[in-house]
């Protein structure tokens, strides 16, 4: 992603969120992104199980964000 600011908008509560995600989903995405980068498994879960679970949820949130972001990239909507 080219410019980090292009990924965010301000929600109705005034929170800076990833376009297309709620404040809770934005926080979850950031935490998953860091966890996947660190490759630290959750306690009581094997490394392989943990990564598959985290990767799947990260991808789900990423795809939701990218789908909502497309109109902004094509210029059909204004940035917030």
C-alpha cells in the first residue's frame, strides 16, 4: 500500500479507522498484523494452528478493507 494515510478515514465517533472497518476491526487487524509479523503462537495453541487461524482472520479483514477502499483509489469518492 502506497500511502498509509490513504488507508484511513474518520468514523462517526471520531476514531481513525481503516476504510471499511470498524474501530474494533481496525484494532484487531493491527494486532493480527503484528502477531503474524512476530510469529508468536497463542498460549495453548500450536504454532501451525495459530498461524492458520490468524492468517485467515487477517485476510478476511484485509479483503473487507480493500473492497471498501477501491472507490477511493479510483477517485469516485472523496477522502475523509
